[in-house]
């Protein structure tokens, strides 16, 4: 039953926007109708501080079942020993991981945000940068890839307690074995934040960090295509520390409706079709990057191995903000992003980050991605030509209509 017309109007408009536009924000995806339905259940009413079998509240028998399902499925999915599925977000997963494996003030070495890292890997205004002594490695100026020799040199000089592998805007395969060998050499713990690539790891389209990492964190809503949230994987000794770091350390009651949705998403990712999905995500990104390059746009590092690419729009005389706005005006959603060694500030930036996870979920294939890349190139080449914009808007509208996200609708009735 709906009584709040104002809120439902905005919810319905957002659902319609997602159907109408093509989503290229690399950290977004379209969760299944079943995942979304689980979040709209009575589980949202339940307090369940603690863990299955050891709660601080009565009446937890059914949410215990749900959390056990989520934990069992995610450990099976990634071949991990233990899991914590309670983090409300990737940043809270990271907070619990830091608290579990190092002390406040500890030295941590991670990828620089300017070169594709993440806020929770030591930005001075983030808890990580406030409470830990972060240092950063980046990508090389020429090839724009992580230089493992530089990582090793920095690690040898700093002797960090923790070395982090993981990024939010890096299009190349991460060499977890090399990170692990450096961590061992300097006596650091290896933490992998696989937020962006978790779905690719689950679908065997990117090597797994599990054999190498002391602790692995991720979000469940990016390539993994689940509800918005986080999770942590580790062996039993570390996960015990993560459990108490998360609750009571960093969070109170878990969001049991979201954990139910995580359980459903993990089951979906265990199905054989998910491997095919992950492979298509990578193929689609590759096709888009190749076509954009043919059309004269520079892709940072010369291409992509995963779902993400950074397009340098500076050479076209545009800022990332201009490009984001232009693409939004033709129904393509993406985000401005710093490129390595960027001369512009973050709110302007010289690049846009594009990702293929969401468009692949709705069914676009390689040929569609070539069409989409042509649309992007057309608009960026003629930013003031309204006839080009009108033609592209029409083409994007047709593509979006051909691949509905929720052909059966959603349980919300929208
Ligand atoms: N900032 C998000 C992203 O878009 O990659 C991750 O937290």
C-alpha cells in the first residue's frame, strides 16, 4: 500500500531513469528483482546485534538462518574459510579489517586515490587517514600501470604493518601473488580490497586474492550485483578479530534485510550463468575501450583487463566534469574521474570513468558496446552540436528500450 505520494514519486522517477538511461558508472549495477524484494521485507524490523547463535536480542532464529546462509554461500563462492557479512558498506568492511590486523597509528601502504585508489585507503579526511599512518604507491607516468618494483621499494623503506592491494579506478589485473611476496618480505599483512572486481573474481574473470590475502574486503553491489553493502573474508583467527572489530567495534545492529539480499545475490553468483556474465562484462569493456581508441580517445594505460576504463578527455579540450554533463544530456550516466598525474582538481578532473557491469546485466553485447562507444565519441567530438546530441539521445533511447532492466517490474509496483 502506498500513502506517501511524494516519496514514491521520487522512487518511481528513479526507477524510470535507470530504465531510460544507460548506466556506465563503474561501481554500479542492477540488482535482481529478488535481491531488491528481500530488502523490502519485515527483516528490516529486527535487531540482531551479535552473530548467529550469540545475539543480544531474542527472536533471532530466522535471521540467524539468513545470516548463516549468506556466510556459507559467500565462503563457498570465493573458496574462503570464514566470512563476516554485516558491514553496511565497503568502508565499514575496511574499518573492521584495519582494526583486526593493525593498531591505531600503524603504517599502511596503499594505492594513491589520485591514481585510482580509494578514500578509505588513507584519504586525510577519512577515518583511515586520521587514525593510521598511510603512505601511497601509484602508477608509472608512461604506461600508467602499478610498478611492483616501486611498491617493493616503498614497502622496504617503510616496513608497513599492512600492504593494501585494491582500487576503484584501475583497469589492469592486480598481481596478488606479487603483492603477497612483497608483504611477506617486509613482514606486513596483505589486505585486498576487491570491491570493484568481486563479481569478476566470483565469475573467474579475474584472479582470486583468497590464496594470498590475510584479509579480503569487498562491496556486494558493484560487479557482484547484490544489494548495497560490504563483506569481509579471512581465515578463522583473523575473522574472529574482524567480528569484534565490526560489532561492537564499528557498527551496532546489522541490516538483516540487506543480509538476506546478500544471501540471494551470493546464490545468484554461484550459478553457472554468473561466470558467463563476468566474462561478458570484461568483453564488453574491452570492446568499448577498443572502439573509443579507434575514435581517437585516449584510454589510460591503453585499455582494460576488467570492467572499468578511464577516458582522458583533456585532449578533446574538455574537463571530466564537462564530459560527464555532456554524456548525461544524452542519457548516458558516468562520473568524472582524476586521471594519473592529473592537473585539474577532483571536482573538475581530466577524465571520465566508464564501466560495463550494469549495461552487461541488462543484456548489451559487444556490438551494442561498439555502438555505445561511437555515441560517446560523437558527443565528445561535437560538444556543442545539438543535432549530434539529438541523434545520440535517440540511439541511446533505442538501446535502453531494447534491454529493459526489470521486464516483469519490481515488487514495489514501480
Ligand atoms: N567511490 C566508489 C566508486 O565509485 O568506486 C567506491 O566507494
